[in-house]
């Protein structure tokens, strides 16, 4: 009889260890998906490309899957549209658009953008709210 009770105790310990293992696995997978969602939501890491011949100059999101992009290919600028159905050439610009590089917010590396987000994740929302309040007080 003592052998079966020792065997039952060993099975109970193994079951709890397996439960902890799967629980930890679920937490790790959830953290990975949460991090990917954050990176996508805040456009972190969109400036990884070091290709000098092809650059995304500007991007306008029209919906969840629709975007208009201004690309620089060599000396030419091309406007393309992307959607779930594909990528479509919209226009080739005759005169390139000159952008002020000091105003571009995606000029930072991934680590710099992530540090900025960790320091103050809602800085833009706070600034907009205080500016709106200040304008209403002056009226």
C-alpha cells in the first residue's frame, strides 16, 4: 500500500509542474503578441531600412489595410496604394516633393523610439489636450 500512495504523490507533483510549464508558456506567448501589437500600433521600427535606392518618404493610412505611400526610387518619387488586394501604382511625380527632415519623427532608430515611448508614452495626447484647453480659455 505505501508504494501506491508514493506513486500517487509523484503523479500530483508532475501534474502541477506541467500546469506551471503550460501557464508560463501561455504568459510568454501573450507577452510576444502584446509586444507585436504595441510595435504595430505605434509604428515602432518602420525606419529599419538602410536601402539607399528605395525609401519610404511618407505614408498615409486610409484604413486598417489601406495605405498610400510616397516612395523615392533613385531620383524619382512614386505614389503607390496598398490594400489587401495588392499594390497599385497611382502616380509618378514630375517634380519631387522636398521634405523638411527635421520634422520627420521616424528618423530615429528602433532603440531611440522605444526609449522615447518608455519615458513618456502619452506625450502627444497630453500636449494636444493642453493646447486645446489653452485655446478654449483664450476665446
